[in-house]
């Protein structure tokens, strides 16, 4: 059965909504929401990502998803059978819902690892490198994540879901992710209990220590809640968007590659090959000499300092 990727229809809508938000911001005293040079960099990155994505995703479906599906779901007496010995899944409505949930689960881990493994972060940082948060930022996608993203999802077709179904679910995920990048949608009430919402995604794009490496979810926030990465927005905190080590450039090549250069420079700081490996594949911020720290290390140190200060201000009686 053939399906059309929702992004085929989504891309023109993306451009239309960006135009509406941009126009609204410029005519309603919110002129700093969009900065022209930054916006054109984001738009150019988005166009490049769309072109490369169209080619790579076609190859991914043919070579990765279809190959895995055929290999692990062979025809047995004319019936497509998955690795558990069951008949592979069809197109019933409940199968679509299950596939969408599995896609959302895979997206969570794909997204989280992009923040926890520095070599993957070097590709994903492109999306976070703007200090603006708007619908233009939504299309500011790195060009290299596309090459490894399918491998986070291939297990879904291995257990029997049709490749074209998974591709449609991934497209729906991308549509939801796009519209999260606006500051004009506020609290959604009851929906905040299970959906990944606009304010939650603002937290995700913040470089405030309290917010970094939080809210990796796609459509749902349940996986963030279960695995301890969920964070509600705090209206008393002034959000600063972007990354702690920005590219400081509007040049596409620099934006796309600056973190790879940073990794290379850090690897040269030590002759120890284990250290070199850690600089590339440990969490961003890791260093062999403590000159820089990961977010987890910084938070641990802050918690220890806060605890020590509490003990000093409240001494135990002798």
C-alpha cells in the first residue's frame, strides 16, 4: 500500500506559517523575534536539509527500512511473518496508533542521544545554534542527522510494521515538532499533562542551566516524565535561547561544522587515546582535566554548593 509523506503537504504550510508569524511580530512591537540574518541562515539550512533529506530518506526507505523489513519479515507459505513468528502487521487503525507510539518512543531516544553524545550533538547543535526561538528556527535543521536517524527507527520495521507506515508516522512527528517553535501559544491546560507543548519546547531550546537537556519528547511528554528529563517552564526565569558555545557566524558552512572543529581542537588537548574518544563520544562539556564540565556535573556541583550553604546557615546544635 502506498502513502504520501505528510511533509509533502507540510512544507508549503511551514513557509506560510513562518510568513504569518514574521509579519505579526514585525507589526506588533515584537521586532526582535526575527533577526533577518539569522532568519535567512535558518531558511537556507532548512532548504538544504529538505533537499538532502528528500534524497537520503528515499535511500533510507529503500536500503534500510525495506531491506530490514524483507530480511526480518520473510514470506512463509505466502504470509509475511515477523521475527516473533507472528503475521506482520497490516493497516488496521489500532496498528497505526501503536506505530505512532513506537515512533514517538524512538524519537525521544534519538533526540536525547543527540544531546548526550557529543559527536551526535555536533550535528544536532545546528538546530539549537540560533538565539531566537520562532517558526524560522524550526526549519534550522542540521544536514548530517539525516544520515543516522533511520537507525534509531529501523527496529520498528524489524518487528513487522510496514516501512511506508513508519515513514508517515515520522512525517506526522515532524509536523508536530515544527509548530512547537512559537512563543505565541501559551499554556494548553489539560493537554499539558500528556502532550509536548510550546512552553515545554521553549525550555528545551533554552541554555539556562535549569533547562538544558530537558524535554526531548516528540508529540508526547510521557517519556520525558518516565525517564526523568521533563521540566515545566518557570515564568520567573528569563529564558536565554541558543547554545553556550555558538558558531558566532551566519555562514552556513561554519554553522554546520563548528562543533566538529571544536571536538577536533579538544581531542588535541590530550595524547591519551581514551581521552580523545571521550571528547568525541562523551556528553558535551566533558574534559579530561575538568576545564569544562557536562550539564550533569555542573548541576551536581551546584547542588553540593547549595547543600553546603544550607549547612552553614543552619548549623547543627552541639
